[in-house]
């Protein structure tokens, strides 16, 4: 009887340790993506009324590379010559896009804003977190959206380059 109680206590301790290791308040990861990068918007709802310019909406997010390797994507500011940048951008010509949900499993890319200096390839280093700014332009579209990011395990032009794709949580634009 005593060994049964000891085993039961060990099982309870093991399970309680497993449960506390998970953040149950965190949103589930998007199963459609490759899963190496976690993209999370800073707000669940954005509004065109928040933008003073009237024609450009900025969606703020973070990118976390929880893998043990670096990746590369064209989401950097071309005015900054460094391959390592802390602020990244979804803009025209980048490897990122903001998509609008059309139906349960159907998404369409919406128009992105332009960075005057352009975009460039940057490194997304292992274990690092970055700020991401998605620039929504054009018609004041409303509904459910997500950020899509294409990236690779090597810079452009290197042999054996493998590409990946991840998505943010869904968010609303009003």
C-alpha cells in the first residue's frame, strides 16, 4: 500500500510540474506554419481611427525565434546597413504580408505600405525577439487578419537554401 501511495505522489508531482511548465494563457501556435518563429501582435484589435494619417495603419507585433538556429528574411530597413536589426517591417517588397480572412480557410494579401528606403535581408537570430511593424495601406479594409512571414535558413543565393513560412495570431481591424 505504501509503494502505491509513493507512486501516486510521484505521478501527481510529475503532472503538476508539466502543467506549470506550460503557459495556459498563451494563444495556441498557428498549425499552418513551420513553427520556428512565433509572431504575436501587441493588440487583438486595431482601428483605422487610431491612425492620424487616414491612409496607413500600423500593426505592431513581436517575432520570437525559439529555435537554435538563425533564419533570414527580407524584412529589414534598407536605410540601416546592418544584417542585425531590432525593428523589422512588413512592407511592399518584403518577405512579409498582411492577409485578410475571406472564408474559414481562405486568406488574401492586402496592400502594404512602402518604406521609402526599401527593405533588405536581415538575420533573425536564435533565441532573439524582435519588434515587427506591419504597414496596412490602401482601402480601409476591416475584418479578421494575420501576418504571414516567409523566411529561409540561409541568405539568398546560398546553395541548399530551405524556405519556411509562419503566421501570427489572428487579429481584427475595425
